[in-house]
């Protein structure tokens, strides 16, 4: 089952902040965040792991609430280059403390940054 | 630095025709995936593989088959194409383990008339 993202779209002016949320109905093993520009492939931003380890981007941060099965992506002091569609991808937690490698994505959040 | 390569990049089919999309990765990744992307629907998982010789169904597997005979290749087949399969298809790969990020191919745009 796909995770659910909110909001569906965000419009910002340069320098403003935004938060994108991702929630799942399953216990999560990891959460991925990607950004896609029009006509291009998605590009990796961030991974958050059960237990708190985080790998990712310098200017973009994220949180992972394991109990609520939710993650949020924080974009601060937005730049024009932040425009694009943001996707969260989730792996469900399986017995034995692992996942089966199945990675499913939300429907995306369209972020538009204006000068 | 090829990364993930998809062929072909564009294809037009008639209803009922068959075709195969090829994905090749040169990063020795264990996991490989096929997604389709349609407007407003995000990236939907078709099939995936966690190792050579293994495949598993994703969320929208109907009408597609896959094979992973070699670790570096993941093939997506359409036996009898339908207009509903008009989409952009992305292949992706990653290493085994929780912290492996996905590397995507450039995408293949398929139109079924």
C-alpha cells in the first residue's frame, strides 16, 4: 500500500519554508525522500532509518516518527532550485528486523518556488 | 559512469503488440525495481527483485512480466499491450541494506495506440 503525502501542492516565495508530510499504515523500516524535476528521473535527497540514523542532504532535513509511522521533510529558506515534485518512499518493517526490499512511493507533492 | 541504463527510451505500440524494456546497472546492486509514472499517481511499483533469479510483485503487476536472469539486468515485458499501459517507466536499483539509496534510469516513455 502506498504511503500518503500531504499537501498535494505548495507554492512558496524564495526564502520561505515548507514542510511535506508522509504517512504509512504499516510499521516502517525506512523512509526515502526524492525530488523530481519535470522530464527527469527522481533524485535522492534523504534516507531515514528505524532507530534514528539519517543520511542525506545538507540544506534539507527530515524527521521520522516511528510510533506514528510518519515522516516529514523540512525545506528551509527555499531556493528557486527547490521547485519540483517530492516523493516519499517507504519500506515496511518485517519480522526479524529487516525488510523485503519492497519500496513503494507516495503520490508526490508539487513544490513551486517563485522569485 | 553509466549507472542505470534503460532501453528503449521511447516506443510506440499498437494494442495487442508485445515488447520488452531492458534495464541494466553496472553498480553490482542486489535490488532492482520497475515503476510506472502517470500524472497525479506518483511512482507505482510494478515488480521488483532482491537478487538474481528472484522476482516479486509490486502494487500494479497485472499485464507485466519480469525476469532477472543476470544480476545486472532486469527485464520488463508486456505480452499484449493495452492503452492503459501508456506511461513513463522507470527502472531503479540499489544495494542491499536499509541505507541503500535508489538510483534511477532516465525513463522509458511508452505509448500504446
